[in-house]
C-alpha cells in the first residue's frame, strides 16, 4: 500500500469523525474535506490502474504467447 493510501485512510477516519460530531471549526473542516477528496480521487485512479493492469496481464497470458520453431515466445 502506498504512502498516500495509508495517510488517506487516516484522513478518512478523521473526516468521518468530524462529520458525525459537528464540533470542528470551518477552516479545519474545509482542509480535511479537501484532503479527503484528494484521497478519494487517488484511490479511484489506483483502482482503475490495477484493473487495467490485471486486464492486460490476463490478455497477455491468454493471447500473447505463440509457438514458433519449437519455442514459446511472448509477442
């Protein structure tokens, strides 16, 4: 897990606490919400990247190997 994800999970917990307690100044809440949104965007991109990598990896495993002159090769 990357450093952004680790820090983001901590911010997510703090954000949920703030939302449920309503006892925080508006400036801190604004910064926390911005940081939380940045984390959500990062997480969405990481999930998309992993999905595309897995798809490409499966495609390569299923369709990228050829048998040429008695040897298998990846093309």
